[in-house]
C-alpha cells in the first residue's frame, strides 16, 4: 500500500468514525459547522505530519526530510481531505442527525437543547 492509498483510507475511516461511531458522532454532530471543518483539518494535518515524521524516522518508506518531502506531506494532506470529504458527501446520514435552529443536532442533544431553550425563554 502506498502512502497515498494509506492516507486516503485513513481519511475515509476518520470521516465514517465522526459520522457513525457511538458517542463521537453525537458529540461531533452537535458542533458548529466551522468547528467540524477545523477538527477534520486538524486530523488531516496530524495524519500527514505523522506519515512525514515516520518517513523521516525511517519507519515508513517514501519520505526524505527535505523540502521535497515536506511538499509530498502537503500533497498527502490534500489527498486526505479529498477522501475525507468525499466519504462524508456520499455516506448516508445516520437517522436522528439533523439541523435545528441553524445548529447540527442529534436526537440526544436535541432534547437537551430544546429544554435549555425552553428554560431560557421562561426566565
């Protein structure tokens, strides 16, 4: 398996984990859209950086600790994000995840959100 394929598979797995893994999906579903994007980007940077670092350490083949190697790591970052976002776009949404009042919610945090809004309205 090449580094490109490895990073693409990890991007898909991360997307599916954030969408379907119990606990993680409800927490992630309740985050604002900008936070979701930044979390996905942070994971992408961590994965591509880890592959580059493992290459520099000699554990993974295909990277050298040079400017060219750093550019290859940046290319892996792009591959990760393409695979991650494509997997998100084509995977079916889990029942119970949706939007309410401009916020992404799951069934569990929808109830908590509705109760908090009711309490806030009642003073």
